[in-house]
C-alpha cells in the first residue's frame, strides 16, 4: 500500500478538506468525521462542506489533543 501523505507543512493548502485532513493524520473517513464533531476541534462549514484551517489543525495537535 502506497503512503501518499504530504511530507511538508508548506505543501499543504491553507484550508484542508476532509480527505486532505485524513491523509495528513493517517486516519479513516469515519474517524475524521468523529474528530470534526468533537468540541474544540478547529473545523468549520463552508456551505455543506467541512473545512479545517491548516494552521489551526497543527496548533490543535500541538496542544496534545490528537
């Protein structure tokens, strides 16, 4: 199985969609949706799509909540 996760922070877009977040974190679709519905997780809606700020995601992870 090929690991196609991004390897550099700068290679990521400023705003991630769910699939990009899944790749960054190496998690399943189900886990990603559970995560974005947790209180305090830095996700927001754009229409009917869920988006995650790259900066906010990494700040959230740095706080030890991943």
